[in-house]
């Protein structure tokens, strides 16, 4: 059997479909995705630069490896698990459990920002700069943004918030004005008091 490293010394014009198929299978035994990418790259390279007939890197679809589609979002179970890590409530007081964050060396502001991002769907730069004046409470809680990434094409700057996002904001509200030990608490005359997710390095 041809070893994988034998093919590297051969001229492209001397490589046969059988040689490449063998290499493809060796690579695929360790990483199917890498094997598919290798085939696609070499096939394209041959077509674009060698430009000769009988491309040895052509391969029928049935011989390619199946790839699992990566869904770049959390399913409900994963989201629940992550939210449990980010948002911990003291059942006695109904406030954020400060001891939980201290014990695990977690910053509750960062954790709540991440929780808000996951539950609101807003972009990081939009959420991290939100002020309390932009939070529109009422029967249908919303946030008003100064602009969005698509502002030039879409004038919409007011967005509804779901129940989970509102719960995060309400937890912060409980601490921001009357809990000096909270990372969300700053004196009224401190500019950071205006921000939903205040930075200690403001």
C-alpha cells in the first residue's frame, strides 16, 4: 500500500487517481473533513493552474466523507446549562448570588452580559454599551439602540425583549441602587451608574 508521505515527492502529472484515493482514505481515517478539504483544494489547484485533462483529484460524491453540519447556536438543553452557570440567584433574597461568583472567581457583570447576549440576540457592541435610559419597560419591554450594524439599510432601532432577557435586567436592577457590595452598584454621580453592564475600568 502506498504510504501517505510517498506522494509528496511525486510530480503532480505523475499522480494517478488510485494514488490520491489511497491518500484520501489515509487522511480521512483521522479527519474526514480534512480529507474532503484536501480533495477540493487539489482538484481546484489542478483546474486553475495545471489545466490538463484527466484531473486525478476528481472524486465521485459517493466516495466523499459525510460531514456533520455544525450548528453555531445552542440547543435548548445547552442554553439552559450555560445560563445556569452565568446567572445564579440567591433564593433567600431573590438577588444575584454574590458568593457564587466570588467563589468561582467570576465577574457577575460579564456573566450577565453574556446571558443577555444569549437571550436577546443583540450584538456584543450593542449590548455592552446599553444605558438604563435605553431600556423601555412596560407591557412589552424593549431596548432602543442608537444605531445598528444595518442602520443604513434599516431604520429599526427599537427591539422587543424576551422573558429571559428581561429577567437578567431585573436581577441587575435589584442591585444597582441599593447594594454597595454589588459589581453593578455605583454612586448616582458616577457615570458608570448609567450603564446596564458597567465597566470597572470606565
